[in-house]
C-alpha cells in the first residue's frame, strides 16, 4: 500500500500539508481499523498456547493494565514481580493468585495462578532476584504449558542478566506450550529477537526515531505505514500486529472485559 499524491498546482503549503495528513489518516484507517476492545477480544484475538505476546510502549500508556487483562485467557499463569511494592501484583493476589517468594513444586491444578515475588526491599536485591527467577525459569521450562508474564523486560535483560533463558523460551517455548507475555518500554532497549519472536504485538505511541525504526523493521513492505500508525496513536491506544498474518487493529483496553 502506498500513498498517491495529488497534483499540487494552485495549492498553498498549508493546504498541501493538510491534504497529506488526511490521506495518511485514511490509509491508517484502512490498514489498521479502529475496533473496541470487546470486539477485538471476541472476534480478532486468538492467543494459542506456545505463542508469545509482546507489549511495547512508554510508561503510563497502559502496558501493565493490558498485561493483567490478558492473563485470564489461559489457565496456568505465572507472573514474575520485581518491585518492592506493586499495586498491580497486590490486586492479582487479592484475586486468588498464590504469592511465592521463590518457585515451589506444588500441584498446578490446585494452584494454577502464581506470582513469584522475591524480596526486593534492599538496594542490592538484584543478585537474590536473579537466583530466584533463574530457578523458576528452569522449573517452568521442565513443566511446560505455562504462560509466564514479565513486566519491565529490560530489567531482566539488564541488570539481572537473564537474556539467555528468555531467548530460550522464545525459541523453544512453542514445542512445550509455554507462552511468554512480556512488556517493555522501548524496543531499542532490548535485543531485536525479543519482540520479533512474538506472534502478537501491542505497540503504544512512540516518537523516538530509534524506536519507530525498530518497530517498523517488523515489516519490510509496510515499514513506513507502521511508523505512521504508531506515531499517530492516541494516548492509551495500542496498535495490534499479528506478525504471522500481518493483520493490524487499533484498540484501547477496557478493564474487566476478559473474565
């Protein structure tokens, strides 16, 4: 898909710019139609076991809300929590998630929803966290069938230094019915393989050229179009991209839609 520019003779520069903006908006509307969250979840979003989901966007756009809203779509879910205090994790525990300071080998059918939340109240907690999460990575990998949700993925890459198990999950998880659900602030901060291995991507508004270039590289034929869409998203709105089918939608998460 490419823009067809009209003859510009007789048009003022502001008129030309306005016409171009209108054509970009029309192209965006055709390539990535806007749908309600309820319609998107019911008709357009199919998240199979072993498929990975990536959420990309700056702080305050709604990534954590989206992450927690997607969790009910699968039965066996583990969330890795890293902050000393986290109201989102407290809310999950209040909804019945089992809190673990480190992974415990307990019956997944009796405890199918878990938050692994090691102590993070000390300034040097990262060493302890790394040990806890590395052990959990290994045990979840052996069990299979889990959805593993990680907010602030860049923290796991650095300073925790856990890129290797994350990449292993991305490359091998499908055969084990393991899905990664990850959130990251900027694609430029994480290795490209992290988000290019995802079947489902939700991208929030960016204006930084490095981030736009990284996301645009997902599609050789639609690179410019994706950059246009991302840079024109409204606050809290996300662009959904199915990297296998190329299908795209724009939507805004509504809390409590998925039960």
